[in-house]
C-alpha cells in the first residue's frame, strides 16, 4: 500500500505540469480554496496542495481544474502522512454559486501515529573501539517512544546519527538498515535503524590543489594536523579556518578519501581558491563613538614574488583619523608570521588632541584557541589640550612629546563552543609590556592589561555574559612621561555604556586626561525571541583613575537589540549613565565596497 501511494504521488508530481502544458489552453477563472484542518496541517496543505498552489493562475482550463479536484483527496493523504496521520478522511466539494468557484476541503486527519518501539544499533569496530561514541549515538537518538511520528524527524534522526559516526574516526560509516514500520490500524510506528561503522580512519599526508599564485608551503606551514592522528571532522574544519585566516585564500575545501580498504593514513586533500594578487576596497560607516567614517584599503599579496603581503589602510572619522602600512612575510614552518608596520593615529576627544606615531616589528601566530604575538614597538606621541588653556600641575600625564620603545607579549585564549556566536566558554586577552629609560624611552615603565568574557547558556536560546577589563601602567615617579596612547580612558561602546567615548578619566576643567589605571565590569542578559534576533539588558561599571585610593566608579544601565548577521554579531544599545544622568546610544555600522 505504501509503495502504490508513493508511486501515485510521484506520478502526480511529474504528470501535472505536463497536463498544464498539453491540454487545450482555454482560460479558466481563478478560484478560491478554503481548507478546514487542524493546525498545523492547514498551513502544510495551503503551502503544498496543488489546488492551493495554482489557485491564482489565470492560464488553467476546466479539465486541469477538475483533475486537481479529483486527485485532491489522495494528495491530502500523502501530505499529512508525513506528519504521522495515516487514516485521514477528506471531503472535497466545489461551490460554483458565486462569481468565483470556491473549493471547500475538509480534512479529518484521524488519530496520530505515535512511536511505540525504537531499536538503534551500531555494528563494526566502533562497538569495541569506541563504546562511548556508540553509547552517545544511542542515548542521543532524538525519537523516543510516545512521540508523534513525522517523516522529516525520522529522516533527520538517521542523518544526525550517521554524522556522529562520520565526524569522528569512522569516515566511511553508513546506514546498514533503516525501517519505519507503520501500523495505521493501531496508530503505531516501529523504528529500526542499524549503522555500520566501518574501520577507524587515521590521517596521512597533506595534498594541496589549486595553488597557482602562492606557494603550497603556506598551507603546509599553517597545517595543525599531524600524520597518524585519528580522523576528526572538527580538525579538518580547524585547518580550513586556519587557511582562510591568511590573506591568500578566499576558500578551502578539505576532505579525505573515504575508502574503507585504505583507512590507515588516508591522504588529506586541500582544494584552495586564491585571492587575486592585488585588491582595492573602500567603505563608509558610522559609530556613536567616533562619528561618520570613510576608508580605503590597498593590498598586494606577492611582493618581491615571494608571497610577502603589503597592506595599506587609511580611515577618516569625525573624531579620529588613522593610517597604517604593513609588510608581512608568509608563515614560516612554525606557523608564525614576521611583519613590520607603521601607523599614525589622531584623536580629538574630550578636550584632548592626541597624535600617535608607531613603528613596530611583530612575530605572531593565530589559531582557533590561541593568538600569540611578540612585538617591539616604538611610540612617539604628542598630547595637547584643544583649547590651549594652562595645564594643572597635579595631572599624571603632562602634555607634550613622549616616546617609548616597548617590548611586549600579547595572547588571547579562546575556549568557546562557537567562534562567531559563542554561547558557552570564555575568551581571555592579556598584554604585558616593558620599556627602559634611555633606550629610545623617556621613562621606565611596565604596562599590563587583561580582558575576560565568560558565556553562560540559559534555556534553549538565551545567554548570560559576564565581563571584566583591567589595565595599569607602573612607573617610579608621580608625573610620568609615558606615551598617552599606552594609558587609559573609559566610556563608550566597549567599556561603560551610557557615557561618551573616552569621557571617563582624569577630568579637569572639562578636559579628560589619560590615566594610569582602569577597571571595568559588565553583566548582560540576552533574550533571543528568534534564532537571529534578540534583545538585551545590561549593567556596566568601572573607572579610569591616576590614584586608586581616590577612584570614582561610574555605573551604566540600559537595553539593546542583537542581530546574528551573516558577517557576525551586530548590536545596538541605549545606555543610561547614572553618575551624569545622561542617555547615550551605542552602535556602529560599516559597509565595504
């Protein structure tokens, strides 16, 4: 019976379009369809039933219309069977008493078939070698006794369980036998699924395809895979992300030969798509911190014909202007990139005109879980008060020119469930730097900074985020000759919302000077009413001060909107600064061309 219904449905799907083409083309007036069925079957039928799909067509003839009416009962039975209803009764009648024919379809779906038996098993080496993996597959089988049977859920359960095997060790796993035995008279469904794991796979040598502009050694040098390690799909994805972090490749497809006869040391094939040697881009944007902006960027990925990367960028905002030149070598055999850069930045905020010039040498490496950089940077800063008024003697950082040669190490550790939209885990970033007086440095100092974000999943979609940031500059003297760009101010989107950008610091006569200490904290709850859209409430607190004993904490509260966009999370917030009694919006948006 099930086979004949399936063939009948396939016949209708193939034959009906031909019928529309071949029958005489005498026009038939549009008609209405009124479906009476329980939710959500009414939506299913409205979307997929042929009478409903073609009701606004003006090129139907009467024979075509009558054919759809005659076959509607069988088509309804096929559609609602996918939702577990196998004993439905459908009546169809056509009311021609008005200007437009009305097709009335009444559906009594009958009792819903429910799952009464589930038998899931795994055959092959996995049962002995990976009992925990097999146990996970069985224990996490999503369809349980008493649950309504749906064809889509049955198909998804088989595919999900198969992927649990294929994603780790057993790349050639397959479904040996799967059957959903339906007893329509008893409204019962008995499910049987048996998987064959096949042999456990290990990884072999790496083969690169598609490399034309840039040497294959780039892929080999950043490859985290080790020959002989157990096959894991997550590890292949890690290599893919590592490749796409470089400026050379727009995409990478990575797979193995899933041959059970050659499971040990199976080759890993990487097919890359390369970026052009030269690229130019431009963009416009707006941020509540620094205003409207325009930017331009030019890069060359094969300087000297040796895959050295030259990157230049200029960005002009209302209250900040910056430019950057960078020349980087390709990754070496340890995955590190050696680079030299030149940067200039000017900000005119909160009564301060700060111009910072920086030269540097970097050695850095990035991965999913750890970013590490060693830097030697020379800073030359010029700090001025915008209105030209006299400077009080009691501020820590004095206006004027300051310079420093800073040796630093920076690292970021990530342990999260998702790199783009994390819901659990943590991210910690740290900075340690030192400069010695006399070595192109005005004054000896030590600088340290740290930032942490902890993510807690709540219910199915919601999220709780706790965060904290601290920073300090230590010197021997009270008045310090440290470049101001290495000191601290707070306020704005990324520190304390409800306050203007960099408006919290050593404020004297309306001017906010950078300070030697900063500490901020945040707690935010996100309520996701749709998979891509959410709302948030938050509380921020913190300070930036020269004297910890005389600190003043600033508090901000507010709410915002969240969007999981295709390019990453976007947020828009409205914060209230309690100490100053002001409301401030916080968001940024940019468009690249």
